[in-house]
C-alpha cells in the first residue's frame, strides 16, 4: 500500500498524520474565532473546538499504538472539520 507520493512506510504516514492532526487544532481555533467575531455563529464553537481535539487525540494515539486506521480516522476528521463548519454555516444562513 502506498502513502503520500509513493512512499511505502507506515511510520512516515503515522508521523505525518499525527503532525497534521495536531496542527489542525490551532487552525480550527482561528477559524472559530473568525466565525464568532464576523458572523456570530455559535455552532463553530462546538465544531471547531471539539472535533479537532478529538482528531488530534486519534492521531497521537494511532502513532503511539501503531494503528493506521486510527490515525487515518483522526486525519479524516481533521480534514473534514472546516468544510463541515462552512456547510453548516451555509445552511444556517439560508
């Protein structure tokens, strides 16, 4: 199985997914602050404050226990947080 540009190394995948999930926490907090200041949208508090922390936990736990599925779930959750928040804000505005 190939991860990230043909590199076939599970350790590299786990390290990158851990780094990305941990880096998503401050990014989502910045998006949450923007949503609260500009739009006054309160659902961002739940989405952008809770989901990235769960994703970071899954990424760190997946790296520690060498479980690719757990790390991939954390990575998917970290990637899906901001589009989900934008989609819900679109629904609220309609």
